C-alpha cells in the first residue's frame, strides 16, 4: 500500500480542470431540444410519445397554425423519441448545447414560438384569475 501512495505522489493527476479546460462534445450527443414553429402543424405526436412529459404544445390559433411549445429541460431524459415521432422535422436535439446546469428551475422552462405569441401567453398567465 505504501508503494502505491509513493507512486501516486509523483504522478500527474488523472482529473481534468473542467470549467477552465473544455473538450469537444462527443459525436451524436443529445443536448437541448429545439423547435421550429414554422414547420409545426400541431399534430401533438411529440407530446404523446414523450415518456417524461417534458413537452407541452399550447395552441394560440389553430387555423393560422400558431403554437407555443413549453419545454421542461429538467424533466427531459433526452431520449430522442419526440424527434423520431415528428413527421414534419420541426424538432431536433442539439449536439452543441449540452451544458445546461442551473441553480434554479426558472431557466429550465423554455418557450418556443413566435415572440408575439409567447408574450401574449405570458401576459395572459400573469393576469389574476387566469
């Protein structure tokens, strides 16, 4: 045992200084979900197939195909099932944005859609009795 201790005193550490020295993400890594509202038809197959219940599709105007997607990153298991189920390729998982740690749950709830639709929904939710 003392031999191992003496050898380890003169070896370089096996750990990396992560926040300061970053490596590239592995190939085919599943990161943050992205949504393209222009392609979405509101079929909601992504919601039905999500095992973690991490996706909500809020209908603003069904006739004009205006939807807002609420994505809960803290619930997501990054299984890629929603992307596979989407027939119109409006969902995809990023291979670049995978560092999503946070000290609070607020940034873990992301709204996707047109800016005016998101603003309308948030103002409506802020009203008393809504």
